[in-house]
C-alpha cells in the first residue's frame, strides 16, 4: 500500500475477478466492450472527482504516442463505424493510412518537434473518439495547462520539461491496462499492444480480424511492421 492508501496489487486482483467472467469461455465483441468499461469504472472509482486541468479543446498532450490493447482498437473501430457517415469514415481511413506510413514510427520527441498530432484529434482540438478513448489517454491528466503547453511545445532545449500530473490517476489506469493484458494472456487471447492509429485502422480495413482475435488466434505480425 502506498502513501495514498492505494494498494495496486489488491486493485489488480479485484479488477481481474470482475474481468474473468467476461473473458473466459470464448468472449464475444460485446464482452470486450464491457471489459473495457469495467477497467474504466475501476480506475475512476479511485480518482473520480480529483482535480484536473484537462478539458475539451486542450490538445497539448495529443501529440504523444499511444499504445492500445487489441480489444481497445476493436471497440474504437466499431464505435467509428456506427458514429461516422461512410464518407467521413473514408476520409478518416485515409488519414490513418497516412499516419501508419510515417507518424507511427516516430518517438515522442520527434512527434513533438514536428507537431505530429494524434490522427483522432479534430480541427477544434477535441478527441474524435472521446467516449471510447484509450485507457492510456484516460490515465493522463494535467494539473497545470501552462506546464503542458511549455513541455510539449516544439522547442529544442536541453532543459528538463516537466508536466504536473495526477500520479494516482496514471497509476490506476496503468494498472487497469496491465490487469486486462495479463488476463488476455491467461485466456490465450492476443495480448500485444499496438500503436493506436494503426491498430484501429487494421480493424476498419479488415473487420474479419475481430473474429480472428476472439477465436484466440494470433493476429498477423505484419500489423506491427507494415
Ligand atoms: S485518442 Fe483522443 S485523447 Fe488520445 S491522443 Fe488521440 S485525440 Fe488525444
């Protein structure tokens, strides 16, 4: 147990107990959505109501690399299918394909320097997939907008760039991510993480990969290389 009274091991164990019935015995897509909702609820039960400076239209951190588990990519792709018009989806797929060619290979420093933002950031600076955004994004919360703006500005400096963040929120979402990944492994489901845009595009381009995943088959390694 740490200074906040939070015990990561107990948190993970309780969360796994709630996730197990959803993932055991051959999950369906709806179970993946429920599992992610359960992860979010568990993390939010610890940090709901804590102060944060983040809000719609504040896109400073949406320049960093985001890794998702495959169930997250599946649920985001499904959500986009339902939320967007066919023409909007076609435009987004082109954006994601472009991002897959070059943006996904950059590290955070290069993305910041070149202002390569997340392909799901819209022109108003809001997250297009906010209702189903990744666990990694939910875990990032700033306590000071100005420090984000300065730390993530495309300015070359040797000075350490610090952002004041809520460490409990970060730890809770990291632990949720880890617990889900460990359980996927237990049930022989592909537990690898993938870069956000490339993972979502994979399921948009080839919806049959969802059954591949649910059938406990390993997804093609090319998705991590192409
Ligand atoms: S998914 Fe949304 S919150 Fe996460 S980096 Fe992209 S735009 Fe930002």
